[in-house]
């Protein structure tokens, strides 16, 4: 397999599956609910993978984040008076999540299950990304909050 053929093969066999992809994630943080119950914070991360023939890379961007904060999230010390309030989250963005070169494409294509192997790369990239979302507080201000991924699954 020649290198230029690798890019073409990756583009035709792997890329279409991942052109527009939804990944369900659960945050490390939880939201406080009534009766001292903690609620998981779940988001859907929308990604898009494109092949750049010129640079011969496969590049995956996060293009959107959607979710719901079901309860309040304390910021800092528990006795401080600022916290993130319950809210719906809908963010459009263009965050470069993963870029793989020809050698990595070849390694993925040679795997016995290339689509599964590429999925694992995406999940690892999501879990290791430093994603900040801007959320509204009880003081009618906005604060950047780190998503902190506990688990991720391609849906």
C-alpha cells in the first residue's frame, strides 16, 4: 500500500462513517438536586471528520455541544455563594479534536477492525481534551466550566 493510496482508502472506507458523528459523554461532575441527590451531567458532542488531501491528514473537529445541567453545580468552596444554575446548553464551535497523518491512517487501516480502532482513537481524544463551556451562574454572570469527561460512547 503506497502512502497516497492510504489517504484515498482512508477517505473512502473510514471517513464517511465519521463525517458527522454524535458522541454521548458523561461529565466527572454531578449536579445537586433536591433531597441531596446528585444527578449525572450528560452531553452530546457532535463531531465532523474530513480528509485534507493537500496536507494528507484526517482532521476531526467538535462542531457542537448539547446538553442539560439538571441541577446546580457548586464552584469553589461549598460555602461560597456562586454556583452554576440548571440550564440547557447548546454550543456551536469548531474545536480541532484529532488530526492523524498518513502513517496513523495506515496503522488504522491495517487493524483487523479499522472502524472500531478509529472509534477508540476518537473516544481517547474526547476524554483527554480540555473542553471549557461557558455557563450561566446564579449571579447572572457567565463562567467557564471544564467538562471533564468520565465516559464517552459513540451513539
